[in-house]
C-alpha cells in the first residue's frame, strides 16, 4: 500500500509538487486557469495510478512538509498575487490537514477545488468551492467504502460537489452508471482511463494517445447508446496537449 | 455574402442538418450530450468559416424549410424521446424563427443553447437555457456592430449568457481581452482557431491538428502570462477526436 501517513507533521502539509498556473485538463473545471498543489501520500494504490510519484512510499523523500502559509506563499508567487482556482490533488489530499490553507487562501480571494476518492471525510470539505469525488471503479483494484463515501458527500454540504469517474472498460462503465444512480443530485463526469500512465521517474514516457482517444470515442458511444444524457464525457485534455509531461 | 434570407418561409426554420446525440465539443457545455440543429444561412462570411455548407448560398438547395414541430419530431426521434441539450447553431441561427421550437421543446423537458455572433437580437433569446455570444475577431474579416451586440446581451437577460471568442493570432487575442473587459459579468471562453477548416464538400479533409494544438498551447501560455485567470481556454474537442468529420 502506498504510504498512508500515520502522523502528520504538526499542521504541516506533505507536498509532492506545486505547479502552474496552467489550465485544468479534466472534469468540471476543464479549461480553467489553475495552480495545482499535489500532496504526497495515498491510502489507495490503483492499478493504473498516473501519479505514483505522489503515491508510492518509495518517493516519500521527495515530499516536503510545508506549513499552510508557506504553501500559500508559493501559490501567490506562481500566480503573481492574482487570485485564481487552486486544485488540491494527490495522492489523496483528504489525508492532509488542508483546512487552514483553504481558509487562508479564500481570505485572499483564491478558490479551492479538491479531488479525492472519498475514503476519508473531513469537516473542511464544506469550505471548498468544489469537491470532486472520484470513486475508483473495479479496474482500479480498490474497493470503495460507501459508508465513508457518504460521509464525504454529507461533509461537503456547502461545497459544490461533483462525481468524476474514470472508465477503462464495460465493467467500469456499468459500475459508473450504478454509482451515478445513487447520487442523482450530483453532476457526473466520465473520463476515459489512460492505460499508459507515466512511470514515476520518466515524464517523457510516451502516451498511447490513439488508444486513449479510441476509449473516449467508445465512452461517448456508450453514453449515447444508453441515453445517459445527464453524464458529461471529457478526456484528460492536458495529456492530449502535453502528453505525460509534468507541470503543465 | 453568404445567404441572408430576406423572407422566412412562413414560420419555418431553414435547416442545414440535424444530428446527434453526440457530446458538445467546445465552450461552456463541452462534454454534454447534445443534439445539434444547424440552420442554413448567415449574414457573415468569416474568412476561416468551418461550416460553409450552412453559410454559402451555393448550398442553399440543401437547406430544408421545416416547421418547428417537424424539427422537434426529429430531435425526439434522435434522442429516443429522452430530454437532453439541443444546440442551435448555423450559419447564424438568430436569423431563423426559433422561438416556437424552443417553447415546444422546453415543454417536453429539452434544454436549448444557441450560438450566434450577436448580429441580430431576438426577444426569444431570453427563453434560452444558454446563449453563447461569439463575436468574430479581426482575423474573421467581419466587423462587429456593438450596438446590436449589446441588444443581444440585453435580450438574453433571463438566459445564462457566455462569450466564446475564437483566437487565431496575437491581434485576435488582444481584441478578445478588450471585448471581455467590456462584459465583466459574462464568462469568457477562448478557443484556438482551426486554420484547416473542412471544405464544404469534403468532410474527410485532413485537419492540421498539430498546428491547432500548438495554437492551443500558445493561447494557454498567453492567458497565463497575462494572468487572465477569469478566461477559460478550451479546444474543439470533436475535431481532436473525430477530425473534420460531420455529424459527430
């Protein structure tokens, strides 16, 4: 299992990387200029993880404990002090103490979205501008604890909450339909999986973009065939434009 | 100039094509399952028009006058009677009598978005679920009448209204910044132009996708460089996935 932190370092956040601004490449905020704060450590280890450098404990030496004010200072430096959207991702950012950062940043006009699998509910989810719950489908090899997932939905009551589900195959797709059916009030974004995720040490590794595009077309066909017109289907635009390159 | 209709055929709508459902490939509704109604005829003739088969009077014999009920019947047949988003495009759909279609469809649960350059204001703009105003930048070769454009914004008071601006070069970009500055309340979507639009008779024509992608990356860089963080930058996803092919 990839690096569950048993103790956080005071109120420090374990940061794998901070980068941007660039546009958000996927989901509800696609196209929105964003600074990304990727935290280190995850309680999941999905078979097709595309961020192993922020998940696998082998890379924990590259994760830096930072106080919320230090993270915010770096976000402000990157954005030239102009408020924008901040995406908190990982790893699983929910295992980090992010409440203080969100409060600090929002006081300066920044907005915060967080993406998590929904395996840990936090009271500060309700402070987010957007919570992206991304439950992992069967192909991930990870089971979902739906009781905890529901706690996440409840904790985010005041935040705009959406579902984002990665789909690799028909089984994932059927699972996504079932999950979406249980949360009729949440907008659903489907995303074709990338079967050629970057090795953690090589972000120049080639993506089988034609294969991913074919999966995207298939996913559109499936949604249309089933008349699932409330689902939105979006690719990982950053991978289409920049490949597996990090920091864009 | 491409086919300004001086007389509409009763209350009939001049339809170039009705297709879908497929996902919307661009702008605020990207990824949303949609049926497209493309009307025939346009009061503009942009230098880089990608829909000449619905603009150039040479193709007017392919445009079919249809009663609103007939258009709605085709939308329902394509969607299997399940309500979804309908995109009214063209040509310039604003020159068609679309109010009755919108009323009829909304009564059945369908939603309607319309995309126009903003050269003609219609009272029924206010009934739309979304109005996409897409003023044409200098590279189009078309001048904008801002007084009429403002009438469009006013007419759409009750509709969600967004700006979508196609950008080919630095001049277009600077123009887009200026235009957006005049409409601070409207969300702005920037879209890199396709310099290899399909010839009207050949939808298998090859797109210079690498060139368009390079323009997309440049556009992201420009927005970030200027810290224009309220702009959203999105490509034509359908062209990335399906090329210039029609009907997807």
